[in-house]
């Protein structure tokens, strides 16, 4: 026999989520998550599915009929894009400027595509001219890029890379896990054929779903495959039949997570996309102003930075783990560590969705200054004044 009393109630306590994800989740979303569970073919739930798709098209700025939330995290969205559009021997040009471009490359190799890997420095955006030259040399079937590289905070130009894809008649596949909901993506206008994201970043919903949108051209590629999609679970030909008018059973949808996503999307629609983008941008500039006033430096050049994920260099002599531990223990603030070659060299500070607030920026800057000062790092004062100048301008 097991004693159930030895297990604690679930109570993680309060956290301020300012890492690379998840972000803070609004109370309304948590309340929606706790609504009564019903069947995945219940008429009420089917109505919510249609509403969720409509809201997702608004979020993506995409008029594509095939726009759904895949059951799985953002990494499932990444696999969805590749397993459905890449057939054996298809040539895939993957632009790599961080961890997630590397992950794309791994997936292409695993499913039998012909990988053309094009590397760029970590902490920099993808250079469209270099991509253009490589694309004309190799004539890929698919061009894949990470719009917002979460491992570095670098942002690449969708507009310019879209033109490259069009010039070589390649499908354009984009990772929007970190950017969707925090900055413009304009899927239709940028002629993006496949895009995916995750619910836990700027959408401010718990992790567990991956919004995906496919252009008519991508759907045509899917429907004309010579061999079946290698993943049964992520086969959008079958999953799509559940989300369209057929309502053909494929797998049991995560009912309550879809409640939560719909509510998170409703909150986004209430704020409006332009206001949401402006909020993320303002908080980003205030945070950077405060960090630079302390004497810290950013990893990514100013014109290539993301507004929702900020990579700051760790000062010489400062212990990465000690600082992040003090932030969590003394202030309940979570930030992210560096990944790969950047481990121990940068902190990744997220300002995503509901976490992107003036309160969080000011709280974090004050906490970081206090911790660094106590460690004798030589940090400068004036961070809050610099941030408030941005807010008051």
C-alpha cells in the first residue's frame, strides 16, 4: 500500500516568469483551463474549435483555411512542418543561427531529406544575401528559418527571406515559436507556406499546444505526397479532417488546453495586435536602457534584436548560477541561462505576453542591480532612471 498523505498538494508558489518561456499566464486563462471537461466531439466543443481557428488566423495574420493548434508543444509544431512537407530526397535549405535552427537540421536528417545547412554567427540575424546566393546554387525545395531565435534573441527578416524563397520557387517554412503574438509576422503578406509556434511564449497560455498554419500551396504539397507522412500522430492530412467540416476522429484533443488557448487568444484580440506589439517594444527598450545604464552589454546588435527575448552578456567574474538562484530565491524571478556555446556567457530575459509589463521590467532591474552590487561586480547605478526615461518619453 502507498500512503497518499505523504504527497504534497500542488503549490509551486508565486513566480515572475521572465525566462525564455513559459510566460506568466493570466487568471482568465487559468480559469478557462479549469472549466468542466467534455467530449472532443461535443457540439459545444466543436463550436469552440471553429472560434479558435478564427482567432488563430487573426494572430498569424493569415487567411489560410488550414490553421489549427497541434496537440503538442512548439517542438511538435516544428516536426509537423517538416514531416508533412519534406519527402525523401527533398532538398531543404536550413538557416542556422542558434539552437533551434540546429534542431531543424536534425529533423531534416532524421526524416530522409537532403539537408543544405547554412550557418550564421550565433547572436546575429540571418543574412538574406548569403541565403540568396546559397539558394540559387542549390535550388532547394524548402527554405526554413527561425524568425525569432530563442537561444540568442536575434530576429531575421521574413520579408527579405520570403523573396529569396519566391525567387527559387521553394516552400517557405518559418519557426515563430517566440515571435508570434509579440511582433508582426504577417503570414499571408510574407507568403509564408508553413509556420508554427507554441502557446507558452507571447500567447501566454500554458505549454501544450502548437499553432500551425499551412498555405494552399503547402496543403497541395501535402496532398500530393508520393509516400505517407512518417509520423502518424502529426499527419496533417488526417488531423486536418478532424478540424475541418468532416470532424473525422483522429486523436482525443486536449479539451481543457483548447479552452485555455481560446481564452488567451480572446485576450489578445481585446488588446489588439498593434497595441500588443507596441507594448512589447516599449518594455524591451526600457529593459535594455536599464541594463546598459548598469554597464551591461547586449549580445545582439540593436537592429537585429527581438523585443520579447533579450540576451545580455554576463559580466566578467560574475557567477551565472549564483545570480539566477538569487533572483529566484529572493525575488521569485525566473530568467534563462545561455544554451550551447552561450552557456555561462549570457542571461536570457523574456518579456513575453503577460510577462511584458513595466512592473516586471522595474522589478527585475532593481533586483539584478541589488544582487550584482552585493557580489562586488562594480555595477553602475541609474538603471531605473534610464528605464523610466523610456516609459515617460
